[in-house]
């Protein structure tokens, strides 16, 4: 490790040891001077609003919001349809899956199940030559996997105990042990051959223009394409994509793993929206609701269903009526698959009574009531765990939603109501009689829950936790609850009541809420003005920080509270990311630390201490504690840290190191 890099890491560790864990655990120190400094003048109101309603201010945002007027800006954010977001849409245009229906997505990026069906002769290859190349490559991959599996099974067969000539026998045939060893060596030998082939072929391809390169790849044999996709990685893989169109790049990535293309595009889009959308409150609320109505992306079909879930069930309703959002998520194939409601069969339904379990074909729904959705609907989506419902209510709600299921994948996999699966008869939910009425029983229960005072309080409290405090003032939550009930669950009006409250503007909550990993990574990119050309490395960073997009397996979703994310190891990881970002070492992200200085500055400050003073204002609006300032200032006394080049007689300051330390500071990690 270079000496300067090592010293920077030591500086980061020292900064963590001096201030981070203590400051996060104890909160901001309060004294009269601090309280006076934190009075909400217009600039601080702008900083506070940007930290809470967005994923963090960009360069120039504080001045822009101050000039517009904070209240006027908040009102605009509450009406995102009035905000032009065409620049973001242009960034997302290359991601075709974001605009595809689920069946179209499956057709273009075949999952393993479809490839197996084709291998078994139960489905056919597409006619389009580009799609066909993807399918053929995956069929070759599947065949190779089956061959390896058969070899492993052969190696486990019973050996006849002949000490002179041990043999392995299987299916009536015998294989000498030497031949068995030779077969076991075949895979490593083939992998070496594939690597040699990939090295030679990649160089040939790189000498071709992008279109010719793509044409040549499509004309290769399925086995050669699979070998190229499997063994070409890192810089070579990126070089192969250079100059290709967005669709050609998608095809190249699909040759390696079509399912991963769908997942990658959804995850990258989440990061790009959070970083670049002008409709920031809309994005914050989309993240809030996608977490509230959590669906785990790695549960089978949800890898394909989540795109539509966010686009069609969540986004249209994030600032609308809560009941509309609740119904949309309840009918979403992603939610039904995640919580298994599509398999739920009423005990006295037609299917349960007339179809004997042993006569059911493979893959058919089992005859049984599934209570997962009924329980999570009340515990996590509406009433809360203290909402006053009983196990009997859970069972009754589960019976109400029997028959809410999915069409077969070949028909699009959308929502449908199947009367033969539905439990007949009336149900009693929270003391209310739900008369037998098929699909409408579910809508009646959702209406009942959406208008329950317990739901109004629970949703209001969670919103206040996101925007105000981990432990929001009860009086504020009560006023928000009243607005929720009075305005028929209008989310926009509940937010407006919160943003107009004195509690939201209290000096005590200014920069007092710890950022989640998502909020930290996105806010650092936004504050630095970095240009994201490929968000996959940022997704990987979130994975390492324990907050993979759509990656929470339990239905609880990710925590918004500081205690979940504050520990020395996690905070050090954040600070090292900040240092790498500022130094331009995050793959796919272009960063020019000198660009952090105000445009009005005639030149970059000539020494590290001057640069620190300027960057404290540009990155933190001057909101830095004496403790953090002194800690960083002391580290900058070391020229190997503070100076970019020691052999330059002008000794220019290491702006990237200074910016990285500030982006990793306790003050920046709070909003």
C-alpha cells in the first residue's frame, strides 16, 4: 500500500476514534453557543429542508432554495408533476427493462426456468437472432452445468473393492479408476482452454469497430460465446462494451447472465434517480414506501416482478391516498409472490374440497390457508404490531384474501381472482362482519384498515421518524394522525402538516438524524458533484454496507434508526468510501475534487488549511464542530496527507483527501 494511502487511512481511523462513535451515540452536544448558532435563519432553513426532503444538497442547491424561498420550494416538491425531470429520463433511457412488462422482460432476458423448459423440449427458441444468441448461450451454460452435475454424481458411485483394479460402476457400466480421474480432470483442463481462447478472441474483437464486434460475437458458436462471457472480466469486459449501443451492451451482459441484467438495471436506476432526479421528495417517498411495503428481490420470480411493482404499484401513489397505495400493493404480483398469498386456498373452497391432494400435478397450489399476507398486512402495512388485532383476525383476513392469485407466467403473471380458491361464507375482522362477496371482500378489508385510527397513527409515526427524529414528538404525530383521518389518508396533506409544524423546524433536530447507508452514499455523490457513468460500483458499496437495494429478506424492511447503522466498523467503512469517492477511485464515477470550490474563486487555495476552510462551507455549509475541524486540521499538518505532490515547488493541497475527510465526518453523516 503506498505510504500516502496508508497515512490517509490512519487519518480516517483517527477521525473515527476521536469523534464519530461518541458523537453518534450521544448526539450533538448542546450548549448556549451552539443553540444560538443553530437558529433557523433562511439559509439554515434551506439546508435543513434539503437534508430532510431530498437525498442531500448538490452544489448550489442551498443558494437556489434560499433565493426561491424555502416554503415555496417545499410546495413545489409536494407537486412533482410541476417539475421537469427530462434530464433524469434521458439517463434512464438505456435501461429498457424499466419500461417492459413482466412477460416481455422474461422473453428478452430468459430466467433459468425458461431455459430448462427449452432444454426439455417444452418451449421453443425465439426467431430474433439477437435474442436467439442469448438463449443458445444460456442453453450451453445449462448443458455444461448438467454435465458437471453428472460427473459429480458419477464420482460418488459405489466403488467395487478390488485393490488391484478399483472400478466405479453405474447404470450397468463400469469405469476404471484411472478413467474416472481423467474425467474429473476434464473440467479444469477445459477451463484453461476457455481462458486461453477468451484472451486471444478478446484481443481480436477489440480490434474491430463496435458494430462489427457485436456481429462477430453473434456469429460465434454457443459454446464459444459462453466461454467468452464466462471468462472475460474486469477491464477486458468493459473494453468489449466500449462504443456499443445501450441495447448491444444489454445483449453482451445477457450472454453472461440474463437475470442479472434485470436486477442490475433496477438497482442502478434506483441510485441514479436518487442522485439526479429533480423530483427529490418524490424519490424519497418512493424509497420510503418501497421499504414500508418491502419485497425481497432474491425470492424467485420477484427478480422479474419488482420492476413493475415499483413502477406501477408504488410510484403512482407515493403522494396520493394511502388506500390506493394499499390496494395497489395488495394486488401486486410481486407482493403476492413474496408473501405466498397466490398459493393460499380456503379450507372449504371448491378446490380444497373437490381436488384430492394426491391428484394434483406438480407445481399446483397446495390445499391450505397461508396467513403470511394477512399477518403482515396488519402488523407491518397498517395497524402495527400494537394495533389491537388477534390471531383470529389474522386467520379471518387470510381467508378473505384466498383467491387473490396470479395468472400463469405465459399469460403475463398478472393479478386475477380465482373463485374456486376462495373461502366461502362471512368473515369477522376487527369486530366487523365481512359478508361473502368474492374479490370485493378483500377490497372491503383494505378500506377498513386504511381508515382505522391505528393505521393513521402508525403511518404518521413512521413518516415522522423518517423526516423528523428517531423518536418523534408525540404531539406532532397526533396532529399528523388527525390530518390523515380528516383528509382521507391523503399522504401529501399529512406531509404538509409535518413540514409546517414547529417540531420540524426545531433547532434540536438540525443535522441530528443519522443517514442510512443509502442516504449517505447518495448524499456524498450529490454533494461532490460527481458524474455517475455506471452505478454498479455504488450498488456494490451499499451491499458491503449492509443495505443492498431491495435486499432486505424479512418483510420489516430496513430500519431508519441510528442504532442499526452506528458502529465503529460501519462508520469507518463509510469514511473510506468518502475518501475513495473524492479521490476518483470509485469505478464508474468521475470525480474532480477541484470542482468543489465555488465558481467565483479565482484559483484553488494555495495551502491545505485554506482549502479546508473553503470546503467546510461548500460541503457542509459551515456546519462543522470544533472537534472535527481540529482533528482534520491536525492531520493536514502532515505534508504527505495535505499536499498532492511533494516534488512540486508550489506544493498544491491534496483537495481530494480534504474533501474525503469532510464527506466522512460526523457532521456529513447526519442530516
